[in-house]
């Protein structure tokens, strides 16, 4: 694969034959990746581990969601076995090594460590499993980035109100402290919560993710609020009790598309785009990186819609009180999950009903020139990532950024020679290089989603994001590298090292 940039092998790089050396950056070539840039891939516990009841693991809301009712997940599939990484971790490690990753992002299953969600009962088998994963990674020179929460709340905590209840805040904090205490001597990069937007909206408003609630216009804002409180509390715990010794960094992973006005000359489209950004990126990024509170655009849109629909009572978007932990400043870097872009004009779902879509009054449109990758929502727009990175730099106080997820899906007939995905990674990484080199964005790492084909939530196994194909019909769950995996491995080598001939 051509990555669009060239490794220079000039005579001033005086390397010994076959010696590995770090390349100097060449301005104007889009290869300004710092020598310590994190080249990674990401997964999540529920999507790969299987072993849903193994060795004392408690059920999570995703186990319940899949088992309880038909019609929620493609083909009535579930994550009971999935890639079986709980038993086949060594195979994953081989994949990680084959790619030459410097970093691997994984999530911990809360219910595997604490089956009822509380530290009253610790499942030592779960602790052993993650200790082995972390130790194995480090012994192969791969740094773990660990997500504490990637959509899979212990069912026992859902039964007590889940993320809608304020009680979740101290419970999450205890879990986070337990993880910092147990694994923090070796883990230096932490994500508290993955994509609060998705948990809040898809899980509590649209009902298409666990816990499957359809409580439009109210619960998602409450869930988002409790997630911010839980994140901030855990960050403060790390900052006070663990950082001095462990010296790591903690953030939350925020998903956002890049949004542009459908007609750049139309002021209604521009305003709708600002609202869309505020309701997606801003919802979680403004409180943490800018003001300690929600974007004003978001609050006023929700309040005016409430008034229009005669919704009485207090604002549906909660406010931070003096009893809440300080949210502003509770991220040591920006963790960005970027997949796609949208053009925007005014227009909600119906405008007549309570709901995030009608609150934000923004209709998202696909540009017909954008190719679609597998799933219908995933328009391929690598340049949108560069624009979003620049926007983050300019509006969120120029944070250090890790791109913690980005990927391309396959649906339908299996293609091991996945040339479109190869192109996608090539183009995207080139855009990231330009963001660093030309826009001065402080990007520290890039994690492809995903290491393996896996359980893609409501789409089950019908959507494949892996750099490795997993044969789900084979009891051994054999893993086979795609062409895109091979090319990603070459890209990493190309950017990180040069085998120089004297
Ligand atoms: C999630 C992943 C998911 C990916 C692709 C992200 O929203 O964090 O768990 O598999 O998108 O849909």
C-alpha cells in the first residue's frame, strides 16, 4: 500500500545495516508523526471476550439485552462467546504483535472483576485474566490503554437504577479506584467512559442499545450528566491518590462526527451545524475542556423546545451544583472516536415530540460524493477527521489528542483482500499527518477500530470492523489477517522506523 508519504533514506541518516532508527520528520510530506506516536488498535470487553458466565463473571446489561427479547440484535446473536478472547487471549497477542502495534486499547469488563458491580466481592479470576493481559502486553513492548467502561454495566447495578441513578457516581468511583489500585502500577493511559453520547442516546432514548430504554428527551440527559459526574469523580480520585505515584493520564472517549453546513452560505444551515456540534461533541467536551458546563446553545435549544411543547417543570438538561465534583479540567488528553461526517440543515425528527433530535433541530445529510463503508451510517470522509482535529485544537484549548477509535466496516460477502479499507486507512492516516504537520494539532496516537472482527452491538456479527477476520463458525475462532491489517502493519513500520542500509 502506498501511504501517500515517503520514507526518506537520505545519507544523513547514518544507520547501521539493519539497525532500526527513528526517522526525522519531513515538513510538507504529511509524515510528521513524532517518534513516540502511539500506533494502536482497539477492542472492547463485551465485543471480544465471550466467557459471559466464566469463572464467576456477573451478567452485564448487554448479556441481558441480548438474551431477554427477540429482535433486538441481528439474527438474535449475542456476545456469549464472540471471539472468545477470554480463553484465546494469546491469539490476540499474536495478532497485536503481527501488526507491530506500540499500543493496544482494551476495556475491562466491570462485571468480570466485580460481579455485582461493587467492591464487596472481587472476582480474583477476573483480576488474574487482566493481569495476564497487561503483563503479556508489556513484555512484548506494547503499552495498554485501558477503558473502564465500554457500554457493559453490571446488571446488578442496572437493577438499582443504572446510569439514571445518582448512586452510580460513587459506585463507578469505587470501581475506578479498584482498577487504578490493581492495575495502575503498569497502566499509564486510562479512559473512564467510552462514548457517553452513545450510552445515553442509543441506550436510554432510542432503546437500540442496552439497557434498551426508550425515554425520549429526558433520560439521556440525566444519564449523560451522571456519566460526567462519574468520570470527573474518578479523575479526581486518580489525580489525588494515584497520579503522584503512578504518573499516568486519564480521559473519557468522546465520539463525534464532523459537521458542515449543507449550504455554507446559508445562515440557518450554519446555525443548525453549530447546534449539532453542541449536542454531540459539545455535550461532553464543553464541560470538561471549556467551561465546566454544557454549551449555551444546547441548553437554550432544549429550554425553548420544552416551552414550545408545554413541557413543564425544571429544565430537562440537569445543572451542575456545588455538590458536584468540578468537571472542568478533568481530562489529561482528548480521546476522540471519529468515524464519519455529515452535512447539516435545520429539521429535527418531527419537531413535535420530546427528544434529542427535535431539541437540536438539525437534519443530517450525506454528501452523495462520499462512499459508504459497509454499514449505512459510515460515509467515508477522512478529511473530516482533519477538520475535526483542527476544530478541537481551536475550540477546546489545544489539548493533546489520541484518536482512540476510527475504522471501516464490511458487510455482506467476506473480502479478505479489502482494498477499500486499505485505501481508507491510507487516506485517514495521511489526514492525521497533515493535522499534525500543517495545522499544528498535538495528536499523540491513532487506534484503529478494531483489532478483530467482533460483536458489533445491535448488528451482531453481520458488520466486520477487524484488521483480522474471525471465523465465528469455527470453535477455535481462528483469526486471519486481512490485507488491510498487513498494510496497517507496513504503515506502522514505515512511519516508526527505517531499516537503513549503510
Ligand atoms: C464504539 C465501538 C463500536 C464502533 C463501531 C463505537 O461507537 O465505541 O464499540 O464497535 O463504534 O460501531
